[in-house]
C-alpha cells in the first residue's frame, strides 16, 4: 500500500482511484492558452494539470493562472528556487523540484520551509535532462 497524498481536492495513492494527470505544452505565461488547454484536458477527464515554470515570465503569471483554474495544478520548477516560492505563494497544489538544480542547500531548505508552512504537496525528482552536461559526462 502507498501513502495517500492530497493535491488540491484530489487524493492519490493508497486505495484511491488512479488520477489522470497531464502536462501542458504551452508557456505558462500565456494565460489564455493555459486556460484553453486546461479546459480541454479537464473536459477529457484530466484530474490534475501540470505546467512548467522556466523563466520570470512564467513565474509572474502564477497568481493569475491559479485564479483562472479550479482544477488542481502542479508547477514543475526549473533551475530557480524563487519560482517554487512563487508557486507556493500563489496557492498551487503541488510543486515538482529537482533539489540539485534550484540553487544549493540553503535554497532547498527555504523551499522546504515554505512547503511545510503552506501544506503544498511536493514531488522531488531528477532526470538526465536536468543534470548539467559536465556532470552527466
């Protein structure tokens, strides 16, 4: 049996039904496209929406994205701990971070503290696409 985790109003793990999750393929900063694609996904049965936060424009849009969507949303954070903090502050339901690329141990600790205070869920992950080329070699 796995642990149950709450993402917005959706519970995953344990004995809960499988939740359908999909990743947007539009820029998070393009709010009209985020809304349109999210509506299409939820109409098709998607339970949780993921979107990447890759730059300052994406991070600046997070509050407006949260206001626009009622579905549980996940921010995939890329290379900047401040984007994680903005997603948490904006009320995102979950973030996905790679601790090895968001700015060092002190930055990871700051994100961890914000997560504890907010109750926001987190997925900690790493993949070869997020590892610096020198380290990968």
